[in-house]
C-alpha cells in the first residue's frame, strides 16, 4: 500500500512522517480543520482504505467524511455522535474559521447547521481527549481511545491538529498481547484476515508419549515444558515463513502459503524444513526441561492443499488462523499414522518441489517410493476410512 503524500506545511509534514514511520493510528488536520494526511496503519485498519485519497482536503465535519465514517461506525446513533462531537469541538473549529459562522455553514454537514448558531468561538487547548469511538475491525467492535494534539509552527501560529488514536486497552495489556509478536507473521496473518482459498503446504504434528509424561511430572513441570515447546514450535514456523495455526493440546498446525513463500515449491520446502527444525527444537526443549531420559517425539503429517480455505478467526478472547477443506482433513489423517517420531509427506507435497528445492532438502523426487496410507502398518482406522489412497513417503 502506497503512503499518502505528506502535507505541504513543514511542521505537519514532520509530524505525519514520524507518526507514519512509527505505525500510529493518526489523522493530521491543517489549521482549517481539513484532512491533509492519514497514516498507513489508520488506513489499514479501516474497511475502505483507499477512500482516504478522495478525502484529502475535506473538512473534518464535511458530509463526505462523515458519510464514510458512518459505514464502519459500530453501535449507537451515529448522527447523534457527530452532533455531540460538534457541540464539544465546534467552538474550536469556529475559532479557526476566518469566515466565521457563514463559512462554517458552507463546509460542514447540513445536519450540523442548527448547532452553528449555538456555539461561540473558543481557542482550542494544547491537548484534549476525544470521544472513544467503536469501529468495526476484524468483524468485531473495537473501542479506541483518542487524543487531539494542537500543533504549532516555529513562529508559534497554529499549523493544525493531530488526532492520535490507540486501542483502548492500556499499554501493559497491548505489550503482553503483541510485545513479542513477529512483525512478518502479523503481516501474514493480516493477509488471511479475509478468508479464502489459498494454495498452501500444511503441517500437522503431535507429541507422542505426552500422557505418560504428564502423569510422571508435576503439573508445574509439565506446564513449563508445554510452554517452552509451544514457544519453540511457533518460532520454527515463523522462522520459515509460515502461519501458526490453532493450538490444541500438544498439537502443532502450520500453513505455508504459496503467495507469501514465492512459489508452490518454496512453500513445500518451507513446510519440510519446519518439520526438521521442530525435531531439533523438541530435543532442545526436552534437554532444557531436564527430561533427557524421556522418550518424546513429534509425529508429522505434511500435505499439499491446493484448495484449502484459510482464514483468521478473531474473538474477544483470542485470534487464530484455521484451514478447512478435504485437504486439511487428509493432513489430519496422515499425521496419526506417523508413529515413532516419523514424518510422512504426501506425494502431492513432494512433487511440488522443483529441482533446486528438492536438492537442497536431499530429496530425489524422481526416485521416491510412495505407499498408500491404508497400506501402512501404522494406519489408523480413520485413515483407512477417510483417506486410504493418499500416497505418502517418509522424509
């Protein structure tokens, strides 16, 4: 997404540039309360990000601006919210309008005209708090906190106003939720915000012998082991350009999109490399947890999903990415068959590898021998029932 042009005023331009670079939600208004800049993050969070281009130069209380804002306002009477805002800030706007009330009537929405006669011009303070609006974001109502900051140029005259917003939770909560988040992974998760069919390599893994381990260890020890394992597993997926799927028990799910990996071959390679990395990570976690005498291993199912439906589910309690469809179900049938710490990859996945990626993995795709899932000695009843003909090999 291309950033909007910076304001012509040097002071506003400096504010806009830094706010945009640091990833803030912000809108910059000039001294006449016209929109002159909107940060990339503000636009990304809005439902119609490109409409801001047409709103540049429009008054904050103009009809066009509030027609747009009304499309993603969440809850309550939007018109009354607008009128309440104008009652509070209209005196500041009137103070900054050279033509007074008559000019203000020409630039604001007609629904505010009756209020113009009721307000008196008042100079805006250096900073003040705005109304905390609720907007539709990720399909939910997201409440934000808003601060208005008066900006003055080097000569002391008013250059404009900056509107800074943030999600309503305090920074301690935000830091806990996203402080250690990987920015690349957040970008990939944003890509699947809108669910759709995306060709991808799918990895599913589950920890073997976890039940006896849980019985042998104290609850605190087992929790510490599980937390280390989840963190290490997620990091392996992120390091290889994947998207972390849902967490369930000791399971690991990951998606490697062809569109983010660069090609189907790259996605398949990343999936296989992640399985290898997860094995190493598990050994490290076991050693760190002083469980060196414990035989625990991952079993892996790897598959290519040409038509999988991938999307992000966000609720008040969590956010996760999931994939649905026949190929997701097939992967879930492959994984339990890979007992003994094996990794079983489908023919559909292996044959996505081009010669360069196959060579890097040490796989001779021309001479791989496959076996139908139903013919495996370790095949589960569900595998024989639901995916008996899926061809797999051990990697």
